[in-house]
C-alpha cells in the first residue's frame, strides 16, 4: 500500500517551548515519501493542533452547533415549544457527544 502525500499530513505534538526547536522542519519522510508538516490536523472528527489545546476543535463544534440551531428557524413555525426544544437539544448534544470519548475526557481533565 502506498502513502499518498497529497492526502496526508503530519504533525509534531509538543509544548510551545519545544516547538521552537522544530520550527525549521517543513516535512517528514515516511516510508520513502515526503509528507508535509501541518500546524493543525483533523483525525476522526477531532481538530488537533501541535499543542493539543483543542481550541480549533472547540471553535469548530460551537460553530456547528450555532449553525444547526440557526437553521432550525426554517421549521420553527411548524413545531410547538416542547418539540422545538427537543430538536434543538438533539442537534447540539449530537455534536457534543460525538467526541466525548473516555480518552478525550482524560485529556480535558488533565488541562
């Protein structure tokens, strides 16, 4: 199986102080293929940065929640208050629960 560098990204994860020592790296060699280094990657729906701060992921999830709540206004007139609240909760909790696995909870608690 061949690695496609156009569809692959690599990231070096470490502290902000340690990242300065790697600032001159632009790519890594993986199995004879040059893969560019990225400052952010998306893996299994999570957006990670090189410091594992989850800032980009938090912004992405909150944007998605607000977007889906705003689109709810298109059908809001056809729903009663209870049903609208249920739909809004389902839209938000589906996005929040997606990445709340035991490993991500351990990462959040260690901060």
